[in-house]
């Protein structure tokens, strides 16, 4: 359970909080996971992230269980500390309102095809000419101008293309996707740091710029950090794939009563482990004498480790490894994380309450900055901040009312959501 006995509603909007990115305004036209994860990271650092949604809302508002319409589980995990504005960008009046917002923005990020953005009059050349300090971030499946430019890209597609399904095949004998949206989330991290780099450069030069974050190239780069392996050696090319992490024996070790994550790594770790297991012969085995030899014989090494660990219970191995200073840990199930003593001691899970009184809990931003603290705030209801943001952009009440009456913009009162129906 979360620490703390009381749950207090967040009454202060996140954009007014002091933070490392306080004063930075981000217009976020992305949806689903890739872009919203990136913008949530920036919001957690204090940026004023304005989530621009179509009238139907981000589809993740309906993905998973919910306590309130439009606040389903996946949306909750990706959209804290943001504000929501609904604009129907098919209408010229809505596009004009967005352009007015661009004049005051530091970043515009989107995940639409470049041709579609250009057709809407929202291409990078147009917007960067209008606001030369704007950082214009395109989050795409594939890099512009490439053979796959413009193709649709989802996490499963990118995992397959970038080698991750093959990695699982090499280890298990069957190609599978990782059981997490690894491509979307990894690329979201990359997008966040790319936007931060562009903002930092702007502080030095005064000029904004365009940037693109393509999923395929990003995930291929990520996979090949260790798995390009022998292919780095252009004069004498070897095989791709790092053997230590590909062996089928690289997994939690079964113990007499469960499983344990056990990671001897250094020469001393392995010698101490084998001696403590009453296997001095293995401690002196030339196959395991150093990291180079162990890498060549990694499958045999991990198989022997598994055989040894199976003879004792989990508590025995955790105690022994602590004594020998060998990294080891129990295997947490997802439902165990809330009770994990470390996560409890650092107040990792945060209780929040929505305006309607429904109670929630969230993982907080894992990063802690000495001089920047942005408390977690509830993800926004669809259109919750439309009126406020349009006022801040300089539109008067009559203009805002006209937009709302025409359906070019919508607020929370005019955008009811039915959790049982997906948007078309």
C-alpha cells in the first residue's frame, strides 16, 4: 500500500509549480504511448505541457479499467501533470487558435505524418518561421526520406523490425515481443532528452530548431549497443549478438522454494561463489578464470550456477550473497512492488484524489533534483483546461465562446466520454 494515511486533492495546477523546466510551455499533439510518455517526463520536470486532443480524446482514455469516464488505466500512467485542450484541427478556426498558442510556445511535439501536418498548415517551416524560438519535434515511426518513410508504426512492428523478436527467439527458440511496450517507452525517453538538448542549445543561440525522433532507428541503435558485437570489427567481422545475455540460462535461478536473481560478475565473485558452494574445482576451472573466458563458456557457466542454486532455498542464497557481497535479489511480482521495502522507504507510490473524490495511486517521477520538485498531479479530464489555455493565448471570452459553439474547441462540459465506446 502507499505510504501515508491521508489523501489530499491536488488543488494547484502543475504548470504553476516551480521546477527545472518552469516557464517552458509545450504543445503536445501526440497520443497513445510514445509521445505522451516523453511529454510526461518533461511535465515531471516542471514544463507546462498542454495536451492538444481531438474531440474524441486520446484513445488511451478508454484503455484498461477506470473509475471515471476518460481516465482509464493506460491514460493515467502517461498523462500526469498535464493540461488538456480540445481542438478540432479539421476546422480552420481551431487551427488558427493553435497558431496563436504556438506564438507563446517553446516546444511543439507531434506524431502525425509530416505530410498531414503540412496539409493542416502546421509544418515545421511554417511554425518555425512564425516562432523562430520554437523547438519543433516530430515523433515518427521512420526517419524522413528513408525507404519506410510514412509507414504506420506501432510498438509490435518496431520490436519486430529492430531485432527484439529475434533476440527472444535466440534465447527461447520462438520469436516473441517483449511483454512491455518497449519501443514506445524507450523512444519516449529518447524524445525527452532530444527536446531537452534542443532547448539547451536554444538557451545558447536564441534559435529554435526542428528535430525528429524515429522509432525504428532509435530502437535499432538501442538493440545494437551490445548486440552489434562482432560486427563492429570491420576488418574481421564476427557474429552479431552478445552471448552472455542470449543464453537460455540467463534467467532467475530456481531455488528449493522459489527463484532468486543472482549475479556473480567479477573474478572474485565467481571464485567466492563456487567455494561457498563447495565446488573448489570450479573456482579453479580455467573456463571461468576471467571475463573473457567466462564469456566464451557462458552457457556452461550459467547451467552450473542453476544446478548449484537449485539445492538451497531462496533465503539461504540471499544471506550468502549479502555476506560475499555478490549482487542478488528476490523476484518481485508486479503486485509485490507496492510492498517492496525500498520503494516504500522512498515514497515511490503517491496517493492522489480527483476533483470528483475518486482515489488513485501513481508511481512518482523516479528522478529527484535538489532544486526542483514538481508534485504529481492528476491527469486532466478531456478539455478540462480549454478555456484557461485559450484565455492565456489572448483570446477573449466572445472568441472562445464562438469556438466552443462551433465545435472547433470543446471544454470538459461539452466532451462527455463513454468508457464503453472507442472513438472512430
